[in-house]
């Protein structure tokens, strides 16, 4: 399962807020909601967040194995 816990820590240490992401960087409120609920995001959005926050992908998201992961 992909979780966005690192995003919230990265955001906390940046000069940005969810408000500035929405107002200044045009990140949609639905994207913020997906981050809060650990819902899937596309790679373009991940790229945008990395660019805005000047961070790596690992500072946005993390993979944690889960019993609910799809069996391959």
C-alpha cells in the first residue's frame, strides 16, 4: 500500500501549506483529499509535488506491505 505520510512531514518542514498548494500552485483540493486518505495519485501529480516542495519521491510517499494488497 502506498501511503503519503512522508508528504505531510515534508509539507510541515516547508514554507508551503495546503492552502498555498491550492491557491498558488493549482493543486486541486481533491488531490489534497487523496493525500489525506492515501488514495492513488498519478505520476504527474507526484512530479508536481516534488517540484513544488523541492524534494524526492521518497519524501512524498512510501510503500508499506499490506494484507489488503492485490495478489499477483
